[in-house]
């Protein structure tokens, strides 16, 4: 009995269709894992006086952000007053940690740390506990204050704490966003007049400007440095952000 060519062709087509994976319509669009970024730190990271909100606005779904930073906190007080536990309770996939401003001398024993010893110890605790909670820890060096010397250059008193954070990052193999170095470079490059546009009115000294905290323009500029550095030290983060 002779099999008709048309019958054979039809059979081949049917067999091919039955063995081909179903077309879901998403073959060329791999699913993205949800990203939950949690920010921790002092007032220079908060939504109202720091770069936190401007950073969150740069994220694109499915990346989300929770800002757990608290004004007046140091690496010591943030850990001891329960703020760190609250940050971990947000179930971050990634957690950014920027301390230093309130770790400095004159802030009181409940906040102060030594960059050579206790500051490193607290950062180490944050790193270890973030990892234990399933999050990727990312250290951020302190954004500089905009105080200038007689030559018009930024004078930072935060360098020892920034260097300590870099050392902990190297020791524990943790990404470090060097906001201290990047903000120092930017502010010295643009000069006093341009950087003065980042200064909010001082909340306690009428008629004077605050050179520690950030207005909207300053927050946007510092957040962009964080985003740029984060993409460099954690390449996977390039997928988190909206196009500029």
C-alpha cells in the first residue's frame, strides 16, 4: 500500500507540534527576581535630610526600597536601640549600611565608636547578621560634610571611619560604595558656589545653612553617586534602576 505524500507531511507537522514546548509568550523575557533594598544609617541617609528618597526614586520594579535609617544614630546606637532588628524584619535581599557621622567624638558614649576598633566591630556584626538573614550586605562610606578650608577645599573629619569601612569590606569580602571618596571628589571639583546649592536652611540656626544634611538638589546628586558606585561594585544592580 502506498502512503500518500500529503499524509506523511501532515503527520510530520503534527509530531513536531506535539513535541515543541508550549509558547508562553515570555520566552525572550526572563523573569526577574524581586529585589528588596533596605537602607540603614543616620540622618544623611533619611528621606527628609539625606539621599535615601532620591535613591529610592531611581529604582524600577520589581526592585523596592525601605528606608530604615534614623536621625542621630551611629553604628553603635542603631544596633543597640533595636533599629537594626527592625531593618532585618523587612526581609531585605540587599541592605546598605552608612554610618560615621554620629560615631565621632563628642556624640556621647552611647553613640561614639573608635574607627580602629569598635566601629569595625559593629560593621562586622551588621555584615554577619545580614548574611545570616539571607541578605547581601553593602557598606557605604559616609557622605562628607561641606565644610571648606581657607583654600576652598573640603576638609573631612570622617576619613578614619571611611577607611575603616573600606577595611571591613576587604576583610569580609563585602561590596563597598565609597560615597565619602566620591562626594569629596565631586564637591571639590564643582567648587563652593555650586555645592552651596546642596545646603538646606539650618533647622536650628535661622539665616544659616546646613552643610551636613541635604536639600532636594543635594540628595539627588549624592544618590546618583551611590547608584553609580553600586553598579560598579555590584554589577547585578545595574538591572535595578530606571534609565536616567
